[in-house]
C-alpha cells in the first residue's frame, strides 16, 4: 500500500493520511459503524473511552479476517459534538500508535445516535494480501 500525500495541498493536521493506494489483488474488509457498546451491554463514560471501545470492536471484526490496525486504509468516525473530538482523536491516536502507514480518516459531527448516551461511532475499511 502507498500513502498519497500531494505536496501541493496542505498536509494532514492530525495522525492520518490524505489517501492510501491499494495494490491489485488485495482483500477488503469494511466494518459497519461500531457504537461504544461492550459485549456485556455496558457503555463507557466519556468520548475517549467510548472511542477506544469502538476501535476494540473494529479490531475484533478485523481479527476474524486475519487483519489488524496496520491493515486499515480508512477510518470514518462520528461524534455528537465538538467537545468529543479531542477524546475521539486521543483514542484514535492510541490505536494507531504503533502504525507506520497511517490510514485516510474522516471525522464528522452528527446530531446524535440511536441512544443519547452514545457520543462516538467508528467504522473502518482495511485491505491485506
């Protein structure tokens, strides 16, 4: 995979790549948006803890395809307010802390989710040989 970082546009302002090129023949995995809901039905408090759980859920899905965070090519994330952006970004950066080739990433502020206690939702796309 190759990171696409054109020099004639502004560089990314956080830990993500502007684009990622996927070679022919790679398998793709696309997750559904993961809400911060633990297997036991609990919901962590705070955006950072919620985002960390969303990433854990994505990792579990990727593991079924023998993939992990290093294979992620795109992250789409949604938060319910600007006040949750820093917590989300801290969890994302922690999840990607050992990753050398960063994925493309989008973060959107939305009006809400199915339950008011959810602050974050994350979906990922991954590719591997």
